[in-house]
C-alpha cells in the first residue's frame, strides 16, 4: 500500500510542478494547434479539403513528440545539474516512481494536444471523423509519446541542463521534417523518403494517418518498431544513469 502511495504522490507532484509552470506547458500544447490552424484549417480548407484530415494526423504526431522529449530531456538534465535527482534517488521511494510520474505527465499533455487538435479539425477544419477514429487517434497520441519519453530520457543523461534544450530542438525539428510531418514525403527528394523509416516519428505518423482513415498498411510492424525504439532508448539511458547519475 505504501509503495502504491509513493507512485501516486510522485505522479501528483510531477503534475502539479508542470501545471505551475505555464511558460513551459502552454507552448507545448498551443504550438502544434497554431500550426494546424494556419496550414490545416486556413489554407487547406480552401485549396485541398482532404489535407485538413491528413495534417490532423501529422500535427498530432508533431505535437506529442514535444512532451516526451522536453518533459523528460530538459527536466532530467536540470535535475541532474541541481542535485535534485541525487536527492530523489536517496529517498525511500521506489526507483520507478520518478520515471512513472514524468511518463504519466507526458501522456496527459499528449492527450491535451491530441484533443485540442481534434476539436479544431472537426469544428473549424470540417474534418468528419466517427467515434472510433477519435478514440484511435487519441490512443495513438497518448501511447505514442512513450518512445519520445525514452529518447528524451537518454538525451537528459548525455547533456547538462543548459545544453539539453538546444540539442533537443536539433533532434525534434529535423526529425519532424525528415519524417514527413510538415510536407508529404512524396513531395520531397526521394532520399528523404527512403531514410524516413529510421525515425520513430515516421512510424507514429503512419499509425496516426491510419487512425483517421488513410491506408498506411498493417499496424503491427509500426508498433514493433516503436516498441523497439522505446526499449533501446530506455536501456541505454538506464545504463548511463546507473554509471553517471
């Protein structure tokens, strides 16, 4: 019972910490929504109505990458620098409570990003989705944040607090572009399309596109690839944390 309470309290404190820092939280939630309003609603509704549905999937993938990368990467790097992580590891709480708290917070923010984009798509973009598609896209968004939590965790073990935000932007933005989240891969040079499957964001985007009705092939290979990315990043990060703190 005490172990369960420790997990709950760590998750609660992590949630409160982010809610009390709107300067960090609001840009993560509103940035993809602003892009979707400009390109998915204002432009696409007039020139290519079907593009609003396509960009809903792409920008939801773009949006859920950030809570994992920055929520884990930046905060972990800062907490390592300040000594807070060392203090937490010395406390009598389960080792997994720290990671679970951050993970639940990232999933909650991903759900907020996905829901906001869905509301904009349906009520402003004229995108017609049934209930199963709503639920499928939200599930993809919420669970799809996990590989990026693991990647953010790895980056947080590699760099100090001041360097982590810049490096994460160098990972976040090029990965989004090279995965076809801003422009369809068929409109880009062939080499980019050939290399796109090396990025986890590409596979998550394929699942998001499938959720809103596009045919992207079977889902299980995408799920296996994303699970593999998640496990690999976590194992490397855990090894570094055990060695270097």
